[in-house]
C-alpha cells in the first residue's frame, strides 16, 4: 500500500511544502547562475529513464558554461565548471530543481537515481528492478558511497531498495542524506566520469 499509493502522496505533500519555503532561494540562485554561467542559462535538462523505462527530462541547476574552443567544440568540463557551480555540486544544491520533477510525478524524493538512457541495454535482469519504481533525488546507493562505489555495488543497492521499499526505509535514507550533505560526504564537484556502458563493454 505504501509503495503504490502513500509514497507518492507523501512525496507530493512534502515537495509542495519544500518548494513554498525554497521558492525565493531558488529564484536567487537562478538569477545568479545567469551571470555565473556567462549566458549559458541556469538550468540543465537531460532525458532519463523513469518508472517502467518511461523517458522524462530531469532538471538540475547548470554548473558549467557553454564555452567553446576555436573549432566550436565545448571545452573540457573542468574548464567550464564555475566556482559557483562547484559549490552547488559539492553541497548538492544543484539537485534541488528536481523537486519539480517530484511534483510532476516523474520522480520520488527517495529512489534509484535516474541514469543515462544509453545505459539501459547494459543492466542485468536484477538491476532492471530499478525501473520498477520512480527514480529519486536521493537513494540507498547515494547514502552508501555515492560517487565512491563501483557500478556493480551501486546498481545492487538500487535493486535492493526496489525490493524493500517502505516508509521506514525512506525515512532512514532521508535522514542519512541530510547527514551526508551537511558533511559533504561522498560529494565530488569535479569528478572524473566513469560511464557504465564503457565499463561493461570493456569487460
């Protein structure tokens, strides 16, 4: 009952309250990013698979400029990441616009993080359980290492959560999320990308 009904209802109510409180801070950050990103905009949109593999557009605060080299190619991420963007990533504030995804129903507060669409052919049957529920802003994998655990362990955490969804499990993850965000535990602002599809192709 919780998984199929109350979880969505609780997410909606909490998100509505959170957005009413955070509306002014979010507006200030949006305004500031227009200058920090040198006209590249304040938001980053990307297609991600959600529940049952349905594609939706996840939204985050944009932490990089769109600066390009002489040939018109985007500069490396490290060179485009702004100081303000680095701060947003390190504090996980860049994830806050996803509250609108939760309000819309594409995401939940707690669940497996929505990953790249191109990863979908590379999941094992067990790992596909991550798409049996709505993806989340935070999840069991994020409070168990986030960027510092292997893909296998991360996806196992997602499958485990999908099998054990409960109110108390969500409360536990939510509490651990706040704790780790405050400590900035596991947050890497300028991390080297490790792509699941590349890793599994090379096995």
